[in-house]
C-alpha cells in the first residue's frame, strides 16, 4: 500500500481526480468526463472508477464526492464497488456537496455553521453546523429544481424571449443571441430541440444570457436577477434551518467563479436580508474536499475497515438511532429445502404441478391458525378508517408488490380515495416491475417514506416481510411506533425474538413451511400474503359500510361491464325492473346507494 490519498469529485459536467500524499501535498491532478451517479448509472460509475485506478492502484484512502448520491443505499453500493477496485484502501463516499462543504469548513473556521451555495450546470444549497446537523435546499435536478443554475438561467431566458414575442409581436435582441448560441434559425426549432437536448447543452446557453446582461438587456437583467434571488432565498432558508447564530456562506460552481457580476448581485441581495452575512468564494477547487476527507480518515485511529461496514462512509450524524431488528433464533422455514421438491429439476411437469397444488392446500389451515390476530388487526383497521385514518402496506420485492396490488384495487372496488389504502415498496416506483438491489436494506428510507407521506398517529401500517427482518419495513414500523400509531407485521418466520419495546401491536405469522423453490417467497408465502390482504381490506370495507349483502355498493361504474353490474345490483336491492334501475342510476350519476335511496322513496326522484 502506498502512502497516498486518491480524491475523486464527480459532477454533471466533469470529474476531477486529485492524488496527494498523506500530508496533503499534490502529486498530480486529472480531469475526466461527467460522473453524476444518477445519470451515468452503476456501470458507468464502475467504468469511471476503473479509469481512475490507472492513476493509483493501491492508495491508503479513496475518497469519493459524487453528484447523484442521495442516501445510504447509494453509499453502500459505491463503497462495495470501490472496495473491489481498491481492496486495501479506506473508503469514504458522500455527495459532491459534502466534499465541497469540507473545503469551506476547513478554510473558514470562525462560524457556527457553513452554507455552501453552488451554482453551476445545476444548483443547490447545503449547510452543516459544528454539531453535524445538516440542511439542504435544492439539488432536485433540472426538472424539479436547480433554481439559479446555468440551466435555469438559460431555460428562463428562452421562456422570457418567447413570452415577449407572444405579447408584443417583436423578436427581442436576447432572442437573437440565443438563436445564434443554439445554432437554430427559427424559434420553432427550439420545440423539438428542448425535448432531446441534454441538460449541459441547454445550460451552455447561459453564457449568451450573461453577455446580454452585461449590455443591460432588460430581459436578461430580469432573468439574472430572479436567478440570484432564488439562490439567496434558498441560502437563507438553509441557514435558518440550521438555527445557528453565525454562518459563513461559501460560493462555488462555474456561475459564481466565471461571472463576477452575478456574484456581486448575489452578495448584495443576501446582505439586504442578512446585513452581517460573511460571504466568500470557495478558496480552492472543491475537489480538494475529498483529499481533506482522506487526511482525516487516514489520521483517525478509530476508523474500522470492515468490508461490510458503512460506518466509514460519512462523518455526519444520522437522525435515526433506533435501527433495531428482531433476532432470528433459527433459519426461516422459507429458506429450508423442501424434501419433496429436491428433484424438481428432473420431475415431470405433471408431478411438479401436483406438488404445487398439494403444497398450496396447506395455506388456508396455516392462515386459520392466525385467525384471532388477523381479526384483531381488521378490527383496528376498521375503527381507524372510520376515524379518518389510513392503512399503509409496506414491503420489499414480492411483499411490496402484493401490498400495492391490494391497495390499488380498493378505489375501483369500494369507491374509496386512493389515499385511504396505500402500498409502499422499497425502491419506489421502479421496484414495482424491476428488481432494486439493496433497496430493502435501507432502514432509513422506510422511516422517511412514511414521514414524507404525512403518516400520523391515526394511521396504521402493516409491514409485510417473509423473513420478518427486512430493514426497510422495520424503518416504517419504527416511524409509526415513534408516533404511537398502530403497527402490524405479516411474516412467515416463527423464529423471531423481538427486542423490548419494538414488538409490533400484532404479528401475523402463518407457518406455510418451506417453498417448493427454496427461498422463493413469491410462492406459498406470496399466496398466503394475498389471501390475508384480501381479508383485511374486504372485511374492513364491510365494516365501514361499503358492502350491502355481498354486493359492492360503492363500485365505480367506469365501463360497460361495471355499469351492467351496477344496474343488476340496484335491481336486486330494490326489486325494480332493469330499465328503471338504469334510468335511476343515470339520474344519480351512477351512485348505487343514491339510486337505491331514490327508489326506496328516501331520496329525490329523477326528473322525467
């Protein structure tokens, strides 16, 4: 191992590599192409890191500040990838804002907090106080945020030009400059170009806007003023969230570094709000923050270089200290091999099918053993829904998908709002149809998902996990527990010991036994999950009056099949003929209950 530190800062436009010795003295520096983790993906990042390894194959520390890194799941994956390339090195991973902020903290120490204000292709404000508390405003990407960035400036300028043209009929000088800069002949050419141009291509037009700004072009001045004000607003908000008395605002990114007039405008606007604001341009390239992180990492005798540990990933505090999982005293039955299926690979399809059906026959009796617990949960859900609460299913993989499936069927079947029964899956939307590696291991994400969905103590959450130990699920349960809300767990592992004060209100655990395909819990465990969820929502909906007899009286009659069903339900419930039921439903807006009231003389009859 050489006594070197390899620092890599990757952004949306370029990647900077710095190699230093363990005293922080520069050995050499190189520049590569874009390295935003969200844009180039896992394979792109692997290729980038392998290219960087040509500069130093065995450093003491490798420190990565990467745009696009959002959470511990990202950091964990990147740490493991880096360890494959540099197996002997200490690894530090964070987003590029964190490495830039380290430069600010190292060079401007006399403040209770520091806020980095970044404006380049994208933008963000990121702050941290002396205790490690963090605040962030922006960084949502060019579609949702990046206020005050070069992309935002270019995009806003083109919109301003088009608005001016629409309202006055005259083509402004700024429009001429932007057509020239984008190499288009007609503003109509911008329409298809914007749909396919990259963020960097559009952001490059900001140079033309700044040139017009220097010549006091009124449209450009308005755009630049709004961009600076947006950054000031976010910077102040960031500082206020840190709740510190003194703050150093450190400016970074190409817009601040290359456009001094913009920097002066920003400072003036900031001091109009905070007169004593300390403001400075970042004194060295922000990539040096990765080297400073490496120096601290190398000097620390407390860092443990565990291959599977993420403790060295960051030196900031996590708001979640209560990351407790139940202990498995034995291997889960779903992970045990089923003797009857050990020859599945050579078994005839007919025998294999018979085996599937025979194994599934055991599921109802296993569920029946948990009848009291299921009924208790249904009772809680029914009462909770009556009081305005909501039911959340939380799971990963198959468990999460089944929760989403059951939740999505409730609005059309029972006429309830989509918010009443919600399915949450680790990894989010993409994980519904695509495997998301590592998503289920993110406890913090489960906690924050319920937090961001506005979960409160009236709501209920049912965790679904075949093993009973999925961290994402337990993160959600932990958040519910912190509010005093009802928590349940649907699991297929009876060999769990729950830590004190962490036992859900009810644990439903049908013992369905080993799977035909070992560990494939989409089979018997999945079937049992679907049956249990069917009963929970159906019987809860019965409890809140969404069923009469055995009819779905609040079904949404959104197609011909369902409209015919609605008519037949009215005929059944009121003993009228088909045509009268049909006309009454039309008058009632296809509201089955209202139509029945009309026909029973308890509501207004339709006009002839």
